[in-house]
C-alpha cells in the first residue's frame, strides 16, 4: 500500500530552549557531535511526496486565480535606508544586503538595529495599498539573510521585539495578518534559509542546531499567523557564510511543513529552486517568454532597483511597464509578485504607492481586470507582437499595447481551430471587425485605443467540440525491483495518475527499495479534443514514452530532475496506446506525466483520461 506523506507528523527531537542572542564570538572549537537535527522525515520505501497536482488542486486554486501579489522587503536593514557611513566617513550603499556588501561589523550592525523603530508601520495602509493596486496576496519578509526576525520569536533575541526601539507591545506580522484577513487578502511569509547571524549556520557540524531553530521559527510562523504561503529564499550554494543547504534538506523541510499544514503553498526555493521543489518556480526580475513546463510559476520584481528601501533609488518603473509585465505573466499562466520596501519608519515610499494605484486604476477600469484575475495562457493563439492574450473560459482577452492605425488589423495566429463569435473593446462601443485571415484572424477596431497603457479586446470564442470526460481509472503499473525493468514485475496494479515524487528515500511500494527500481505504465490515453498535445515528463533518473507504438520521449541517460516534452497529435475520444518506462538508479526519484494543448491547460494527465488497456 502506497503511503502518502501529507499527514507526516515530524517531531523535533528536542523542545527548544530559547537561546540568548548569539554573541559575536568566533566559531566554536570543533564541537561535540551536534544534537540530532529535526527528526528525519518519516519516509522510506513506499513514501510518495506527491499529494496532489498543483495545477489543479483546491489547495493552490487561490494562487492560480489571484495572479498578482505584493512582495514586502522589510528588516533591520531598512533602518539604514540603503546607506552606511563607515567610520572613515565613506558611504557604502546597498539595501537588504547592506551588512554583507558594506562589511558592517556585527556589533555595529546590531547596534544600528537596536535603534530600529518602524513606529509608522501601518498594516491597514499597507493592505489598502495592495488592494488599491489590485493585488490579491501579500508576501512579507519574516526573516531575510540578516537573520533578524520581524516577529517576537522565542527562538532567539535577534528580532524586532527584543532588539529594536520599537513598541514591545506591537507585532507587525500579527497586525498585517489581521488587516489582510479583514481585506480578504492572502498573507504569506518570505523566510531566508541562509542566515548571516546565527553562529551555528556556517559549520556543517553545527548546522543541525541552526536547522532546529529554523524549524522552530517556521512552526511559530505557521502556528501563530496561519500563512497561506511560504516563500523560501537563500537556498543556493554560496560562501560567507558557507551555505550547506541541500536538496535533501529541502525535501525534509518541505515534508515537515506539509505535515504542519497540508494547505500551504510553498515555492521552489524550499529545496534547490528546481522543477521538483515546492509548488512553483520563482523567476526573479524576469518574465519567462512562455508558459513554464512542469510547474506553476511566479515572477518577482522590484518597483525600482532595490528590494529593501534605498532612499537614493528613484529608478521607478512606470505604471505602464508594470501593467504590461502583469499582462505578460498572466498570458503565460504565471503570477506577478511586485515588491515594495518600507523605509526606517515603516512607510511605503510614495512613488511605490503612486505606481501601484496606477495599476489598480487600469485593472478596475471597464472590467480590464478580467484579462488577469482567473485568466491564464491564451492557448488558442500565438502571442502577438502587439500585446498579450489571456484566456478565461470562452473569452480571449487581447490586451493591445500597440494600437493599430485607423483601419489597420491586429493579426492573431491560431494554434488550433476555433471560431470567434463576437468581439468588443472593453470601455468602448466601437465596432471590431473580425475576419479569417491566413493562419488565423484579423481584428480591426474602428476607433481609438481607450487608454495609453493597454486596450483590451474581448473575444467570445467557440473552441469547437470537447468530448465528455473519459471513464478511465488510470494506467496499468508494473513495478520492478531493478532498474532494467527485467524479469517479472514484483507488483502489478492500476495507477490513477503518473504523479510521483519518491525523492531520496521513497519508492512505489514499501516492498521496493528506494534505489534501483523500475516502473512501466501501459494502457491508453484519451484526449478530449482533437489537437496537438504537448506531453511533458518530469523525471529523475530516466524515462521513455511511446504513443501508439511510436517513441516520442527518449530520455534514458540518467539525469537530475529534468523536463522532457513531445508534441503528439491526438484524436478526441480515441484511446491512443501509451507506454511509459521509467527507472531510478540512485539518489532522487521523480516521475510525472503532464499534458497540455491549445484548449487544455497544463495538468497531470487525469485518471479519467487513462485506461489500463
Ligand atoms: O538575496 C535575495 C534578495 O535580497 C531578494 O530577497 C531576492 C528576492 O527574491 N531574493 C534573493 C536574491 O535572489
């Protein structure tokens, strides 16, 4: 019987006594073996960490609908407002990395933090700014690389309650949670794994002691504030201080957190920022030029050039650019997490608020927000050069950022057959002529753009015949206790979906070891539309896929977690034979089979569309 992980109860092996603020003493001499870190995840043969499909799970629905969030970088670094005057009088500039980049001595940094007093932090004003922008969720730094906790943690005294000039009766995360709940906005916390302050962090021998404190802090955050999302950071290999974080550490942490709250949405930096880590990918300061394969995604971006507040940084992006970025992310099924950096008093800079208001005004005008909220990759058409196209149900939203001259058409290249039933310009009564033209349609508006940022043409489309959901129950699954898939399978059963994250210690069954096993899935796959489907595998170590006897994915060189794809024409209602061969040699084990098409958003191939024969 396959065990699933989500109910995993991980007990920290020791209750944690609060530790005094670690002194700046040099790293301790070679210590006795560190006390056991967090209990190893309750895993082993038979464990499978894949508990649902983030592309369709109720758990992630809000994230996939909301599309637009506010990032807040706020910490002890904010007190310096981007500038540090060295004792020699020279000035060094940086925002949230100022301690490290300006080589501020630890005692000097702790001293300045002691003066931190964000008395004007107004959670209601922050939430209002987010709502005015049309943002639907907020992610605030609870602890950045500096290690300074922005809540009254009991784990140490390096925090806003115990080490600042701030009102000791206040808790800004609690204030933000209350204001977010009242406003119907989801709240998430950023948390940096990399910690410049904790003396146990740099040395692998003492890292488990840091790790235990980190788990305790994360439990505090989850238990006290009930966040909808955890945004990890600081997972990458780096020095000064050395960061020993590994994919296995990430597996254990993710498993622990899902045991704390199975509804949490967690980003891929909980591990090593890979397609198999967490629920979604996190491109930063960039927008992928197409929908991302194998994982949800969210692009995070600054409003100017800094995440933390920098008083000198006036390089603000325009409201138009920001709306265009939001439209681009939505049209590729991504989210946009746009950052504000409050100043030393806790205030969001005016230029930030102004630009956020511009975005909200555009979204609220003439229902233009319909092109974003709940919308996704257009699918039916190629992305045009003159704007972005998103889809919601039978609507296509063509957001035109380069309005054509009078009488000139806007061309859409079709990716599949569909009809346009009607077209209208949001916010205008002007006529839009739609004509079949070459490889798609020409849209010819008769009037002017409704605004200089982007004018939305709403098309009502008929995507043609979609077959009823199938009556499938999954594929035949044969499990081998070797990586050659040789001999008779040890286990034969029906697998509802090919959606497995066995990771380091798991396997398809308790009787199958975590390494050197193979799986063969056979049966048929039934599309609901006659289209060219993209079949996507996420695998580690090797995979091959055949459709109707033709090898369409051949990825049999052992690899780290990897995405492979194939374009396969499928016929609605037809049961196309499918065979998937997979093997795990050693290390991590992952195997997911997804599909997408012009009409089918990316998802794990559902069991209704899979049969054992
Ligand atoms: O080092 C951090 C940086 O300060 C900032 O928090 C960004 C935001 O995602 N993340 C890291 C850089 O990738």
